[in-house]
């Protein structure tokens, strides 16, 4: 066990649980950071994304890809949303996937009756509990909500399938109201209760407090759903697991209402930093890129340039001091290992921020031989050109080769055909000792 | 004061501080959520972004735009990175901006001597303190680090300008080593000490604990710098402020090494949800879009589709039950008000998830008159077509108009020129009572 708080990350990325810096927190026995499940909602929350229109074929392709990735649950749009939504729900239930299939409905018997006939493994029920939603959405009071909930829950349970009860806009709901209704539905025997940050207002410590309190009130599992309006959806999910929640709602690239929810890929990045062994034992994380490309194409968006893991520069190192240390040991500046995701790192050396260590390793790649002092000298030349304009790799290679040829054959310029063949970029360095010592 | 924990968000978005659900936390007297400052690092951390090459003219344009926005500090690339970097630093110092100008250097007298001659208002010094960096980067021990720090700090102070001392990779550094060096530099009289999550491994509760502990050890301000590899950079920044940090490093769109750091816009979203009055009193948040466009163009990236505030769908509401409540009161599903950012909300009604409330408000916009029952009927027709293919607004309008004309003049089709002029989309609803009651 290499995890010991402040020095939590082992060099080979093995089982590096992130703990509090000051040793075990008395509350951390509740943590499910190493025991969580995913409710994948690209086919429900994701359908609420502005650009989303999934035809049946696309839905089935997505469901199969999610199942292959290893998600625990797949959540589908309510079968009462439209006739095709109902048919698609039935079709996906018949695929025989390993993942359990859920559908997401309002807390109403009309919806529940349709849902249980689709063949789903479970039903996710939601109702607004905040003053806002009670006033401007359904207009019902807490007694009415409780009675509807009991009726729907007992009906779904009588069909022998799973049932989750969730409040909506939980972080703007009255705490006592919330705990009351959660305790009530827990006693009837729901499989899960859900907390939903429907508007994206929650912050991590608030999440931790609410989850921990709820954990002391109910016996069933706790599921959490976080919108990303203020950019905290991944952190809130992580903190919810620390507080004792067991299941997190995600969607591929986070697509959903407004700017969406906790993204699958981003949460995987977070969880791998906490417990790589657990994540890799359950989920095929090397398929994240394909999954994201599938969804990005279906909803016509680009992968964000700054996406965790798959953003084009997520494993690109540029500043000289970063490059130097990365070449010596990638763990110095990487909490995630690109090879886990079928990706490679890239040392960006063609710029004015470069350092001589990066240039020296490029010299080695070019099969040229320069002393450290000579590498420093040629680095200065590269920085000088980098001050004038954006550089590419050919620029750097030309400077290095010219410098080298000036040293070795000062009066005869080599022909370009006489230059050694070189790899295009300084990429794909692995962490093997052999290679590393070569680069040191 | 409308803030009362769980029901923290007032309807008119005024001063809605997010607190813990269970009343004041004993530690929250340390919170700087309503008293924070921004160190804007697009021209330092941002230069380390893979695509970044800022020429002098662009740097000056960016610096002026940041100053106009209201950032407290602007941090620039080290003047020893390249000759032009030094000249640009001097040029920006001479602009006479309201923001204080900083440059960021290694903890070394060679760098410090150059830095203090540029005309900056302060110097940010950094040195790696983790085992990784001590082994693979500079190779120095903690005694050496302390002695270098003392020499550099006393030298910079002797020039009468601000000095910050930061560790690097703080969350993988030994806690006792960290507290020791921070106490040492605090006693010499640094203006700030910095905590840096250089690899993006930190999580919010860990951040809170470290900041709070450090707060009990030093008297100076605490600055925090968070990378976003695991998607927690905004949440970590917020939690750091809760723990007593005062300054957060940001860059526009978060650009920086790898997938970057806490983004300026995303942090503004988070802070407005916590204390809108404070944020609006200090920063011109309606300029976020222009700032982001300026940087996106300079580094040749697209604004991420899911960006907080400025993502193309950040204020787009689609699901029927969402649209219904948003039309009644935008606060039901919005923690941020689009008008604060010079933006408008959009109700996406041309899809199979639509509800009759959204369609009814479209009918009203078209100046047609249908009863609720008729609106429900036409909604079913729209959902049916939405099951077959992706809809656009013209599709919906055609269905509504045809339905309406069938009702009113069943035997005579109206000519298209006879149709009322309609706004292109159902957007830009403001929160005025007048408009809202019209839409109810």
C-alpha cells in the first residue's frame, strides 16, 4: 500500500489512493471512492443536450459501446416522452447487455405504468422538491409528493424491478423536507435515493455535508447527479463518493441540459488519480477516446481542446523545466499515464520556452552528437528564432543540423539527402528504465 | 441578507452566498469567498499552452483587455525565458495599467536579478518541493531550497516590490517540509505564499485541509494554482477560498501546460453563484465572452461546447418540464443570469422532448390563439415528427400554423404572405414580471 496521504502517488501509478494530507479522516470509513458505480445517462440526460437527436440505430450503437466500456447502468429517456422513445427503450432492453437498463420518469402513475412494461431493469423516479419547482413546475406540496412517491414506488416494486427515488434541485430544497421524504421512501424499500444538483449550484463541501447527513438517515444506496454550470460537476461527484454516495450519473462528454453534467471521461481521470486499480478492473478506459468520438460525431460537437484525457494537449509538455523533468521521469508532471488510455505524451520543444534538456533529447533522436555545452548553445539559437515567430519541428531540426554540421564539417554543407531519417515528433516515450536512462 | 444555507439562492440572484446546509461552519470565518483576488496568468501559464505564441502586439492587447476586465494582477513569462520575453515584460510594465504586473521566475538569483530590472510590481518565485521534482528536476534538498529562497526573497524585497514564494507540486510534497519553508519565508516577510497543484492531482477536501493548516502557520496571504488534469481546478479554487486562501491563479479558457488551469470564466461562474454582488462590483463579467474570443483566436482553438457561461448551450433549455418552469421563473433552472454576461437564454422547443408549455409560448409569439387543449394536441403532432427526424424552428412553426389554420378556416389555406412576422427564436426572455406574466 503506497498510499500515505501527502505523498500519495507512487511512481508506477499503482493503487495511489488520494487521502487527506493529515491521515485518515474519521468520516472516511464511509467513502466509496474505491467502490463506486456509474449510471450512464447519455441516452437520457444526453438527449436533453441542445444538439442531440439520436435515432434508433444510433441509440443502439451508443448503448452497446457503453456496455462494452463497462458502465453499471444505462439510463434511457422516459417512454412517455414520445412514441419512438418508448419503442427504443424496449429495443435496448432486448439487446441482452450486461449493464442494467433504467428509464427515467416523473413521479406519476401514468408514467410508471408505461415504464414497467418496457422491459427495463429499473425505474428512476424524480420530483422537484425545491420551493422554486414546487411553485413554478408541478405546484404540489410535500405531502402530495410523499403520497405520489409511495404509490409509484410500491407499484414499481410490485413488478420486481429496481426503483430509485430522487429529489430535483436538492441543494435548494429544505433539508428537513428532504430528509423526511428520503427516510419515508427508504422505509418502503427503494434501491437508491438520488440527490440532484439540477441547476449546478452545489459546491464540494456542501455536497459532502448533505451526502454524509443523508447517509445517516437511509440504509439504501445514494446516487448523485451534478450539473456543470459552475464547473464543479466532477469535483462534486468525487466528494459525494467520499461522503458515502455509491453511484454517479455521467454522460459522455457530459452532454445534457445547458452545459451538461459530470462527464464520463473527466470522472474517470479523477477516479484513476484516486484508485487506478479499481477503475482499471471495472472499466475499459482505453475506449474513452472512441466513446467520446462516437458521441461528438452524433451531436456534432468538437472534443473540447481542454478535455481531460482526450483534449489534444492533455499530455503535451512545453515549458523547459517541465520537459526536463518529464524526460527524466514522467510522474513528475503527470498524474495520469497516457498509455492507460492508448495515448502518447508529447514534448513540445519547438518554442521559445524550451530548455536545453528537451533539445538534447531531440539531438539524440536525430542521431547527432553534441556536448551539453553545445546543446545549450543551440538552444539559445532556437529560442532566438522562437522569439520572432511560431516554430515547427522542421525549424528546430534545421537549426540543430546546421549547428552540428558547422561543428563537424565547417566548410562543407551536407546535402539534404544526406541527413539521417528522423521520427516526426518526440513522442511516445515510455517509462521503461532503459529509455529513461538513455534520455537522462 | 437572503443567504440561509440550503435555500441560499434568492429569486433575484442578489447576494446569494452558498453556505453549508447546516448553518455556519466553525471554520468559515476564514473564508475569502467574498474577498478574493485574481492573478491572471494567460501571459505566463497560458504561454505554456501547446498552441500559444503571443507576439508583442498580442500580449499588449491581452494585457489591456485583462486590465479592463478588472483582474488584480497580471502575471508574465519569466524575462529569462528569451530576450523578447524580457522586452515584452518591460513594455507591459510601461502601459500604466491598474492591475499590478508580476513576473514568474525560478528561485534563483540569476533570474531574480533580471526580473527586478523589468519594472514589475512583484515577482512570483517558484521551486519544486516534491520528492519527484527534487530528484528529477533541480536535484536540491530542502536546506538548499530554503537558503536559495531567503537570498532571492531578501534581494527582491530590497528593491521595494512584492514577492511571492510558492512550492511546486505542493500536494505531493512532505507536509512538514512545506510548513517549515512557508513559515521561514513568511517570517522574512513575503507578501504571499503559494500552493500549486502542478500535476492536477488534488481534490477539494484535501485542498481545504492544506489551506486551513497553512493559514494557521503563516500571516501572509495564500495564493493557489490548480491544474485541471482531473477536472477539479474550479472546485479546488473555490474550496481553497473557503479554507482561507485569498488569491487564485487563472487564465482565459484555462490555457496552460497540458489541459491547463482554473479558467477565468468558469471561476467567475462559480463565484457569482456564491456572491454575485462582490463579483459584479469588481469584475466586468459581461466582457468574458470577448476576452475568451480574443484568446481563442490567438491560440487557434474553439470555445468548448460545454464551457461555463459562454458554451453555445449554457443557457439553452430543452426538456419539456424544464422549459415549463423556466418560462414561469428562470431561477427554477438557472443559477446564473444570462443577462449578467450580455447573453440571452434560449428555450429549445423544436424536438420530441418538448412540452406543451413551451409550444404554447411559441404559439403566443406567433400571435396565434389556441386553447391549452389545442396546444397539447399540436404538441403531440410536433413530438410525432420529432420522433422521425431532427426538427428546426420552421418545422414547428409550420405544424402550428397548419394546425391553427385547420381550426379557423378549415377549407381555405392561408398564403404564406398572410402569415404574421415572427421572431426567429424564442430567446432573450428577460425576467421582468410583465413578460413573465404574459408567458405564464
